């Protein structure tokens, strides 16, 4: 019985990603989001690329409604915590919110591109770059 | 679902059967392999110095890391570390780091915008209202049958390989939005169906940048520009050469495409003409 399962999603298919690294050996799962596939009408080549990436990860592969499948998998494993990597996607935010009703959701940050915590003006790339440029080449800030 | 396969063909046959709708959308499989091992192999081949000088050319030393970055098989941070760590001359690799930064920038915006990423962030600066653009992707562009060798090749390449050079994406997007006057959302959705790196942040915001709903002015180009950065491979075999829709000076094309756009003064024209590929 594991206390934690790892939810692997499409913004972090790295075998050294933060969730898999924080919970080595924990049962891990990927769920094909059938609603998303239907909505976006993704072509086969995209699915093949993702599937090949999954085959290098220690994950169980399922499909259907993502929240339902994750809960089922957590129950099968007797887990109360779902660990996963951070993602900017609104669908990820909605799913995490939903899962929090029944489980603890641990969202782990991926290594940041910029070692800078302050606010950045995102109005145009030039403004972002004016700040980013000062941190991005800093070798001492390497992760 | 299954995890054991005899070989790639076995995997593909399985996925065709499991995801018939995806195969119906488009049945091609790209030669680009998924997974960390393939990503690391690709990473060993990048040429950051040559990149800076050649990236705008279709034959330039672009990295083709995008599908791996999109799915987080590789992180932006590790690619940055590798590139920056390998040289003392930051100048020589600065261009590649800046392009990686574009991804970071779009991702940060996505975190703020959410599904708003599908909405025009600003009005078009083309002299047209959003409602004057068609909603649907024209069949001849989707099927690669416009008769323009460049546009048809880009369309076919994307469907076959799931990847296009940045400049080709810009030309194809500009052609669709400005020459055919189609809403950028139609093109963005089409790209996401096919690009292995398809990602709402980089994709939709790049489309908005071309369209001018997230930039000060529309991105457009002419035949000369396309010919230069493609070494003429498309134009040389094009029956429309000399009289295609992309012929003419920037001024003439601008007047033709955006007749209702506000008159700009000449100082504004200069940067527009030289507008870089982002
Ligand atoms: C209309 C349009 C749609 C696009 N759709 C996508 C998309 O869905 N997904 C995507 O990753 N990129 C998209 N781009 C950006 C860019 O074209 C691709 O990232 C790039 O061509 C990928 O090839 P590469 O890996 O060889 O890039 P390289 O030039 O080698 O750059 C290295 C990496 O930096 C990042 N990068 C480079 N340029 C950009 C850019 N302009 N914006 C964001 N990231 C960049 C990518 O992650 C890329 O892998 C789009 C651009 C346009 C104009």
C-alpha cells in the first residue's frame, strides 16, 4: 500500500521530473483524456509521440475521465496523496481543484528557467526580456 | 493500456486501433521518436553557435527540440544550463537562449490567461474588425492544394512530419490570416492537431502575434523574403513564379492587404520592413 501516487501529465514526461523524483517507486499513472482528444481532434502522430515517451516512464496507462481514473487508481493503491508536476494549463488547474475535494494534491515545481522570483512585466516580450536577460545567463544560478 | 510492443510498427498498429478518431483526423506518423532517450540524442546534436547565424533559414541549425520541450521530456532549464555551461562567450549562444526564453514567456502568459488564450488579446491592427475574418480553415490550405508550392509544401510537411520551421509557420500563418482573411483561431486549431510540439501557449500567442491581436502590427512578408530564407527551393518549381499573391514590395503588399489600416509615417515603416522572425 502506498500513501502517494504520482500523476504524470503532458507538461512533464521527464523520467527525472519532480514528482517521480520526489516519490521514487510510487505507483504512477497517465490518463488519456478522452474528452480532450475529442475536443481537439489530435492526429495520430501526436498520440504516437506521447505514447513513446510514456513507455520510458514507470507509469500505468489508462484512459477516460481524468479525475475519475486518478481517484480510482489512488483507491486501488490505498493512497491519499496525488503528487504531480506544476503546469500552466487551465485544465490542470481545474482537475487539481476537483481532486482536492477527496485527496491531498501535491504540486511540485519544475526547475525554473529563470532564477528570479520577482514580478515580471509580460506586456510584450521586450519588457520580459529586459528582466530575464539579467538572470538567464547567470551560471551561478544554475539548477 | 498495453506497454509491451514488438517494435514501433506494432505500437502504431495498436494506437490506430485504440484511437480511430485520431487516425481519421490524420493517419501519418512522424519519424521523430518520443521519449527521453531520443530527446537526449537530439540534445547532443545541437549547434548553439551556428544557430545564431542561421536560424532564420529553412536549412539553418535549428535544434528541433520543441516536441521534447513541449512535453517536458526536457526542461528549458536543463537546455539553458547545457548551452550556457558549454561556453565562455555568452554572445555566441545568446540567440538560442533568447528563443528558449520565448517559450518561458508564453508559458507565463498562459498561466495568467488560461482559456482566454483563445480570445483576441487586442483588436487587429489591420484595419479590419474580427468579424470580417472567416471562421473556417479553407480546404485548399488544409489539403495543400492552393497551387502555391510554398504554402502547399508547408501544409503537407506539417501533416506528414508534425513539425515546421519557425519561418514556415510564420509565412503559413500570415498567408492564412492576412491574404485569405481567416481568423487566427482556425489556423491555431489546425496547427495543434498536427504539430508534435503543439502547445496552446506558444502556438496561440504566436498566431496572435502574426495576426496583430498580440502585437503592434501584423506580420506579413513577400516572395523575395520567402525565396531568400528557403534558398528558392519552392519558388524555383512554382508555376506561379513572378505572378503569385506574394509578389511585390512590402509597401505595395501592405497597401493591398490592409487598405483601411491607419496611415503610418515613414519612420514606422522601416522597422516593419525589417521585422524579425521571433
Ligand atoms: C504560427 C506559429 C505557431 C507556433 N506554434 C508553436 C507550438 O505549438 N509549439 C511550440 O513549441 N512552438 C511554436 N511556435 C514557435 C516556434 O516556431 C517553434 O518553437 C520552433 O520552430 C520549434 O523548432 P525548434 O525546436 O527547432 O526551435 P529552435 O529555433 O531550435 O528553438 C529552440 C527552442 O526554443 C523554443 N522556441 C523557439 N522559438 C520560439 C518561439 N517563437 N516561441 C516559443 N518558443 C520558441 C522552442 O521550445 C524550441 O524548441 C510557433 C510559431 C509560430 C509562428
